């Protein structure tokens, strides 16, 4: 029995020794696992390359806009007539994006009205925008002022609408007709407020265009217009009639005085 016990103890001691020999082999494993770490690091480096992709989709630099100087026969710095506002100057021709669509626009400045208007170049014909009148047409408008006034025997409200339509037509001769028909000399009855408003609007449109065409001031243009109006046959005839009436009254007063002396 003691021998068996000794053998069993020897076996146990041998197994422990074997276990101690195997254990060091197991301890070597962590370094092998650690050696694979660089592979993991390489995999982790991939997101860096992915993060660099947005650089390719960076916003592109827009090309400089083209400077437009002429469209539809009109050019920058040119004076034009816009029917609803009169004479204005084209400051620029620009492109703008409106409701997702790109439009070319005339930028027109009306200095006297302190207003800037943007008109699509494609709509020029529809709105009636035109170039300044030729000198020959300006002369015709001035000749119109010397004609006899034509006043229709209709209600004022209807005539006022017709006058407004002529003023906003942009036709220089039609505007001259309004000035001629609504003009009142000092010897004539005063105008009503609405008549005066329409007359001044027509006179302003006419004088501004004449001033630009003739390279003069508006004051000089107004004087020229009033000089032509004074030559109207109606005004001259009326003045002559009033003078004749005055002479007749003077003669009547003289006759009355003579009769009074004879009676005395």
C-alpha cells in the first residue's frame, strides 16, 4: 500500500510538472494576438479615406457673369420711352434667376421720379418700350400744338379716359394733342382740378422727351411748347374778339357820355 500511495503521489507530481510545462506555451499566445493588431489598425484607417470623399463634391466656383450691353436693339446708357412712365435711361442689362428660370432684364432709371424699373428683354414689344422720337417727329408734335383744339361734347369722365389713354400710349404726337386740347391761356376760364392734373402729366411727358432729343433743359422745352400753344388760332381769335369787345365797350361809354353832355 505505501508503494501505491507513493506511485500515485509521483503521478500527481508528474502531472503538475507537465502542467507547468504546458502553461508557458499558453502564455506565449497574447503576443501572437498582439502581432495581429496592425492589421486591425489598417482596417480602421479606411474611414479616413471615406471621410476624404466630400472634397470631390465641394461647391464649384461659378463662372463670372457675362456683361450684357445690348439686347432687342437697345443698349446700356441709352434713353428710352416707357409708355407708363415716360423717358428713362437704361443703366444695365442683367440676368436674374426668378422662380427657377433665368431672365434677362433691362434696368431702367427714371431720375425725375426717383424710380428704377426692371423690364424683361423679351417683353419689350408687349409693354411698348421704344427709342426716342426722331427730330422730324418732334417737329411734327410741336406743329400739332399750333392746331385748333378739338374738344368733344361728351361727359368729362369719358374724355378723361381718352386723354389718359393717349398719355400712356407713348405716342409723342398723341401726347401733344392732349396738351393742345387741355391748355388754357390767362384769358380763358381756369381748368378744373382733374383737367389740370391731366394737362400737367401730358406736358411733363412731352417736355422731357423734347429736352432729351434736343439736348436742352426741361424748362427750355416747356417754354418752346407754350410758345407754340400761343400760336393756336383759337387763342388768337379769342384774344382778338376780347380786344374788339373792349373797343366796343369804350365806344359805347363815349357815346353815353356825349349824350349826357347834350342833355345837360
